[in-house]
């Protein structure tokens, strides 16, 4: 049974009207924007239930307790994204606090918000005092507003899902529906019912958008270019990764830290780092040891290297899947052959293994990668072929690289980074290690490119890679 409630909303979503109807129920009290940083409860108020605004700011739990302890029935308040973050955390973590999520078409709420800011009229109790205005739509400002609304909603939903809580959803169009409001009372555990809606507040801007926006045609054109529903977003089905700190490598002749993206040019980068000093590269870090290394090397620089997704997939295929020698994935290889029908030679590529065979096997591997990253196979998503943006996101959970370098730019970027640490005598990089038995350029065509793009859509988009060029 709920002990309190919170209305999670944004400005101009109808929360004032919802509050007036909630307060019409016997046994329900809504204390307005109790944690608005600029007032307490309602505009101009400095005290609520004996708690001053300063006391609330110093200890928000004091006001939360006062609302519960000094109210007949169930109490709650309205909470917006820019209110006290400590309170949002407290209520989202409390299963005894009922969550009411109020939403509105973001374009309507944005226009209403701009009109309210322009007129200074945030509530209307008498239609004779209505202030009208037309706004000029700003597409950049709206995009920022939309991002904030969507981000807050996603974060709220993620918290509720992770804690097994169910919210009561109310759309703007529902706040004038008596059945919905009585259903909300039932959700809160209140048995009383409303016979009619509150007439205290009046709708401020009932006109069509065309009558409220001065540059309506421009707004329509801008909205047409926006993905309001997130339809163009690529679903993120791939599992998250953590920072692989033990794989990080530090040079001894310079405070350079390499944070490898598996499947990248690891051998070539490590060869360059080893030439910077006489001592062996330092390996085997844990988080504590890495923090110590950073403190001991205040001018340190860290970096990661990303690779064209198609080149990386082919490198992994040629080093981990195709051969049968040391360093490959024998169990995965056998499963790919027997369960997923990849046309891999029994004992690795021999004299009878042709370019045509290689192309066929690699295309089949790309198809497997698409299924694997989407969670449709029984085989683990290995870091060697995990999406590079996911690997970098995992790194950020502990520390960020100072620079993310493209493999094709390493010859210039790595010496530049080394010079930032104070080195002057910087060796040339070794030649790249080419895949065996065939290079990607020997099998590359439009079908190969398309297959790679289908697998690594987000990497292509995130890093801006074009079609593969040898």
C-alpha cells in the first residue's frame, strides 16, 4: 500500500490542473512544486508545513517527512526535471511512493511554455484575464528541449524497471477524464470518487498551433526533419561492456597509456610504444595500480585506436576464427562450423583455400556477427568483435582516453601524442601487419560492404566511416 505519491511531469503538461483535481478528493493532498528551487509548494511561498525553504534545501527529507506526518490521507507533490535531484533519487528508490507520470505532446508543451514565458501568465482562473501571444519557433531550442524531456523520461523508466515498480500514466488529454481520475484515486488506495471535475483552472491556450506560432510554416518544415518518435534510432541490443583495465599497456620511455580496442592494430601500436623506452611495456594493471600510475605520471596521455568496422571484422576473422593455431578461438570456431554452417576449412586455410572460399566464409561470418550482436546466438559477444562504440562506453566507466585515434591516422597521431609528453626523439612506426591468407581488398565488393554496415550501423554512424578504401 502506498504511503505517498509523486507526480513526475514537466512544465506545461497540465500538472496544475491535475493537482487541483487530486486535491478535490477526500484523502488526497498534493502540495504543488514542493521542491522547486525558487519557492516551496507554490510561487511566492517560503514555508510549507512548518519547514522553511532554507531548511528544505539543507535537508529535503525533513519536508518529505512533514508531508507524510502532517497530512490526513495520502500526500504528494509535483516534481519536474530541474527540481532537487536528491528528492528524485529518494522517491524513485521508494516503492511505497506511488509514481504518477504525466505526459504531453512535447511540441504542444514547448509552445505553451514559450507563451507563458512571453506573457508571464502561468495559470488562468478567469478567462477574462487571459493573455494571448504568438511565439517564434526556434528549432534548435526545441531540439534541446525535446532531448531533455526524452532523456528524463528514459532515465525514469529505467529506474522503475530496474526496481520492479509500476507507475500510473496520465496523458494531457486524460486529465479532464473523470474515469481516469477516479481510476488514479483507486491506484493511490483512496475509495472516494469525484462526481465532477474541478472548475478552478481554465485552459490557457486552446487555439490551434497555427494560431500560436508566428512562423508556423517554418516550424512544420523543421519538425519534418526531426525524429520525434525515435523511429530512426538503431536498437541497442548489444550487451554493455566494462573497462578492460588489465589489457591497458603503458610505455616506459614516456607516460603514454594505450587502452586497446580488441580487434584493432594492437601489435603495431605496442611495437611503437616499446621503441620509446628500453624497459618492457608495463602490463597487468588493475584499477588501483592504474590510479597510482596516473598520479606518478602527471603529464600522462592515454589513447584508444578505432578501426574501420569492416577492416576490423576481417582482421578478427583472419586471426581468431579462420586459423587453427595458437591465439584463435577453437571452441567458437568448431561451433560456427557445426552449428552455424560457416564454410571454414577443417584444419585452417591450406593450399586449396581460394579467394572465392575466403569471400564466402567471411560473408557468412558477417551474417553470424549480426545475429550474435543482436543476441540471437548461443555464443558470447566477444570483445574482439563487439561494437567499438560499446567498448569505448565501457572504458568511460573508469576513465576516458585523452584521444581516440583512427587507425589510418596513427602514423601522425601517435608521434604527436608522444611529443605532448615531452619526447623529442620519436621513432617511426613499424609497417602494418596484413591479414593472412588474403587481404580484405582481394575480396571486397558491395555485398561485403553492405553486410558490414548492417552489423555495425552505430559504429559507422558514430565514427563517420565511409565505404572501405584500401
